C-alpha cells in the first residue's frame, strides 16, 4: 500500500523565496488529509490539482497563522462549491475557538453559517494515540510559543509512519517523533545560526543519526536557509514536490 505526500506549501510565514505557507497533503487508499493548513493552503491545492472537497482531516501542529489560517478559506470554499463531505480538524487545545475567531475577523458572520457539510473539531491528547478514520497521530509538545501547546506529530497512515516537527527549536521530544519513521519532515528555518523556537540545518545535520528516521526532508525554510541550498546535503522540499512511500 502506497502513501503519496505532496508539499502544497514549503515556506515560512513570510513567503521567503516566493514559497507558499506550511501545508502538506497526504493521500492513502483510505483517506486524504493535511498536515497544517497555512493561509495560502487553498491556493496551493488549486495550483497543484488537489480537490479541497476531498480533504477528510486537517491535523494542526500549532496555532500560528502560517499553519492554520487557511482553514477559514477552505471552509468557505466548501460552502460555495456545495461540499457535502464532513471536514474534521484536529489540533492543540483551543483549536476550535481560534479557528472561529479567525473566521469572524476575516469574514464576519461566517462562523455561524449553516452549511451542507459538518465541520468538527478535536483537541488531540498529548502523548497518546489519537485515531482519526484511517490514520492516527501522537502529538509531542515542542518549543514554540503559539498561545497554546505546540506539537510535533507522529502520524500512522496506510501502513507508513510519518514524523512532522511542526515549528520548534531542538528538543529531545523530536526523537520519538522521528525514530524509525519512513519519513521525517522537519522545519529548517535557518542555515547555521542558533535562534529561539526554530531549527537550523547545522543542528539537523548534527542530530540526523539521533533522529533515526529512514528519510529526512527539510521544509519551512527562511531566506537565511534558502540562500545556502547549493551547499545543503540533506533533501529539501519545494512547493509541489511529491513523494511516494
């Protein structure tokens, strides 16, 4: 059984290098879901031929706009395209409140509209297996202030294991997220500087053996990382990149 992964957005919050914000589409024989849904997510879906109405679940790592602010646009797209398939969203504590508040800021009155499809929210339980119709996720807390707990996610789907760092500086909690996975997707905001709340390429190279994943791909790269890509010897993502596990 294969699992297809496509980066619909591989950039940081500021569109460095013209890249779209964090959004990763995962498709198995049973389901389609997103890892994060940045503000530009619907643009990415339509650019790369992903039907928004086929998305079953969105797993949100943390509540920063470049990771969840595409949800109001996805919901409204479903409303106007006559979606009937339920949309289910799982994230950190407070995810439902934050999405509804964002909807009211962006499109006043939109959070209370009656639609032809259900929008359901689940708060993931930290350190536990959270099961979601054909996939499961274990969230581990990481170091990235976002107004709620920020998570790295270890996801099981289609017989494969995928780790996703979300946004964080180095923490030992990344090890159980990555170890033994078929793919670990890690943010890599900067090349070699040490900055708070984000990972650098230098740190990931040093920790690669410790992480113990079968394949490592870098994403969420800022200008300070992008200008060094010619000297990078780890695999990195770009918008539209597809992987089959």
